[in-house]
C-alpha cells in the first residue's frame, strides 16, 4: 500500500523535469494526480499537450491521472486547474506549485515584460493556484492538506542575471511563511522546497558553469526532489510546516529562516557616532554566525 493512497494531488508545471518526477512518485505512492502543464517553452511562450505524456506514463504503471493545460499566470487558469481536480476526482488534498519559466537578464538590460512575465508565472502563479485550494479548505473545513511551494537558491542566496526570478522566488518563501499561519487551524502544512537539478530550465546554465552532466547520475536529476516532496505529503510530516527544505546534488537539508542574530538598544535616538561602532559589530556577528551555519550545514553521510 502506498503512503498516499486515496489522496488527490495537483502538480503544476508537471509535463517535464521536477514536476513530472513528482507526479510519477505521487502515483507510485497511490495518489491520483492532476498533471498541469501549459506545454510552453522555457520562457513561457507557446503551448502544447505534453501533460498527456505524463498521464499516459502514470496510467501505464496502474495509476490514475488527468491532464490540464491551463496557465498558472492568471486567476482563471488557477481556478480551472482546481476545477479539473474537483470534476475528475471530487476532492483535493495536495497542491504542488511547481510551474516556472526563465527570462534571465541583468537588470540593466531587462525590459518590463521580462520582469512581469516572471512575476506572473512564479509569484502570482502561487496565488492563482493556491487561493482556490485554500478557499476549498476553509469552506469545507477540510483538514490535513498539504501545500508545497517551489523557491530557488537564486532567491534564497541570489544569482547574477536573475533579479526578476530571484525576487519572485524569495517572495514565494515569504508567501509560504504567512500562508502556513493562516491554515494551521485546518492542520494544513505549507512548506517551501529549494530544489537544484538538471532540467531544461537549468541544464545550459549548469554546462555554462563548467559542470558536466551525466543523465545516469540521480544526484543531478529532478528525480531526487520527488521523494522529498512526497514524504512531506505523508501523515508522518503532519507537524512539519513553514520550513524550507533544500534538495540538490544528492543532499537533503533544512535552511535557516530570517531571525535576529544580535541586537542593541538605547534610550535615545541613535547617533551616527554610535552606529560607527555598532553596525560593524553586527556585521561581524553575522559573519561568525554564517561560519557556524556553514560548518553545521555540511552534509553528513547516511
């Protein structure tokens, strides 16, 4: 018996890469899956019915799935994706907001439409797809649901030439933290995934950085993300919420959340002379903290 038997899952951007692997893993664990994908190019242009191919793969292993081709970039698209699940399976338990595109450029060269397209798919896309699900949870007093949101090291650490993508992905982490508070009374967990894998969105960037790609190496591929997402949807993960789980290069880890590391207080308004001394002390405390985090975060072999 699979760990997700009887569950209904929506996975956006599931025609290829990480979304496809998550969909297949969900089906393997017994979930019924709505495979959403616009079928466009990596920049979001065009469309096609590649979701059908994933549905056929799921059916070939004895699972149940339906395809949806709506864009996540509009409110109507998000509602249609949700309706596909309700019309096909009468319920929804899991939402994985995975759909994404790239429009990489330095800010100096970036046009407004290249900024807006990324925000529409990534940041607003999370709103468009999640709001119908949250409304369904609240209106039906449905408990024990799961929401998984896709951030990126580009947003959590930063990356050259991705101010649009990085801003959206950092926003998704904030979206997760706030939403987790809103749905906790329904025992719904909301977590952020920080994934790293060779997909059509990242393969050329990886190769440009001089890293060789081996299609037979699971630690480079999107299949490494799928078991982690699936586990976070199981009963065993019922108390894990508002976390950032990182998976890249065969590593699974947890990321720190924003927190005050060191602080000072005063009875009077700060003077610049005081800040001459205190701000460097704060920065040094941050450097010390970062060093400790780096040491503690080094992967341990299991």
